[in-house]
């Protein structure tokens, strides 16, 4: 699989994340133009080891309804609608969400 994180964020669906459980599936991520900004991950933990995300952030595409929120929190939601958001390089505009700044403010 190949993904771009040039903005500093890696967006990956829950289904793609689960594909990393397969030893034959690797993830290539570029976060810039230099060779140092390119990563080849063989498993989920390798992605997390390179990520500079202190908090786990998910984006869920869902209509704002109580039933949907309850289903998301109970793990009963379509994985195709859930995205993991990981910070792959420093970018201050994301710090309030990905580094705990929400509580400080």
C-alpha cells in the first residue's frame, strides 16, 4: 500500500490498518521530498514507532445521530468509515489535537 503524509498527517482507513496484519502487505509512506522522509512499514507497530502522535485520533464518517455515536463507541461501526490520523512529521498546526493541547487551553 502507498500513502502520502506530505501535510504531516497520515490518514489510513481501519481496513488498511488491519491489512498490515498480513505479512505480505507493507505500507509505503512519504512525508516529503527527501529520502529520509520515506518509510516502508512491515507491520502496525513500525508505523506507530515512527509516528510522533501522543494521542490516538480517529475520524469517523457518520451522520450526527446518537445511534451512530453509540455504535462507534461500542465498536459496532463499518471499518470503511473509520480513519486513523497519525502525525508523521512536525507541524505545529496539528499540535492542539495530536499532542494534548486541548486540555491546556
